[in-house]
């Protein structure tokens, strides 16, 4: 988090983490498509010829909430391949919240688990608390066959503290919800630590409504 109190500007770092090919880049592409041109920066993606993320993607978003506060979001993805382990740790430095993008396909269960375990290790190495860090779990690719059932998702949701959000990133389904529910958790977390609501006179509800409006989000794809 960077807070420029004089300029009333809050910059947050959000990271989309997950196994290779779970749909992290697709989430950013969908967000870029759904957000008003005035509120979004350029989507930086660095890809190899095999169409896989080489280093990271970055989508900068800016939401001006009246003249009380400007919220700037830097949304990063990590590269999924095993060789980029060190890069993933570096990208997680100073993160304010994580969206863990899991692949709903049953065959991907092990990859999801390995990526999650690895992420926890990186967070610890970066001095971040795995228990306290704002996090949402996105179960992506709900349109495919042989996926974890809705029942399993409900069970997962019941036993984890993180919100569980089903999605079809390619169609923009669940993408905005993932971003906003993460932002909500991040705001509550930072408010606890820094008293943001009192400082800026912006409640959690006002923040979400304001960001949604400022981003000019069009639902669907
Ligand atoms: N069927 C389906 N395919 C998806 C979905 N989300 C992503 N994909 C596909 O999965 C592949 C990997 O997506 P990508 O975003 O590059 O994965 P990343 O490695 O996590 O960045 C691409 O071919 C996407 O089109 C989804 O919700 N449904
Ligand atoms: Mg990618």
C-alpha cells in the first residue's frame, strides 16, 4: 500500500496467483474489457510464443471517488511455470491482497494445491501473514466438463475463511465480483491498521459503490 495523504491517493497492490493456465491472464483481459477506458491503463502482458505468461501481467486501474479519495489498483498476475518460482516470490512482495485463481477441473486439483502451498511459502518468506492476508478463491472454468461440483464449492466455502467465487473468465463471469470482493477485504484490513474510513470519510459500502461507478463496470462480457 502507498498512501499519499495530501494528494488523497491510495495505491493498492493486488496479485492474481495460481497454477499455470488457470486463467489469471484471462481475468485481467476480461477486466480490461469491462472497465471504462477512462479508468484503465494499458494492460501489460509479456508472453512467450506459446502464449504463456513469461514474466507477469499488470493492469493499472484508477477510481476517483468524488474528491475524497483516488484509489489506484495495480493488478498483477504471476507466471505459472515451475521455472518462474523466484519471480512469483518477488511479485508477492508488498501485496495487499491475493486472488487465488484455481482451475475447477478435477484433473487440476493437485496443481491447485501445489500452487497454493507454494504461495503460502512465498508469503511467509516475504514476512506476510498467510492467516491475515486478504484473499479470495476463484474457481475458474465453470463451463468445462469434469469439474468440481457446485456442492464441493459450497463445502469449500464453508470451511475456508476466504470467499469462494465461481467464474468463467473467458466470458467475464465472476471476474468483477472477484476484484470487488478482494478490494472489500483489503479495505477492511487497511482500515483496521490505518483507520482509512475515518481519515477519508469513506465507508466500506461507499468505497465499493464508488469504485464500481468510477470504473464504469459493465457486467457480462
Ligand atoms: N473454457 C475455459 N477456458 C478458460 C477459462 N479461463 C481461461 N481459459 C483458457 O485457459 C487457457 C489459459 O488461460 P491464461 O489466462 O493464459 O492462464 P494463466 O496461465 O493463468 O495466465 C487459455 O486458453 C484460456 O482461454 C474459462 O473460464 N473457461
Ligand atoms: Mg498468464
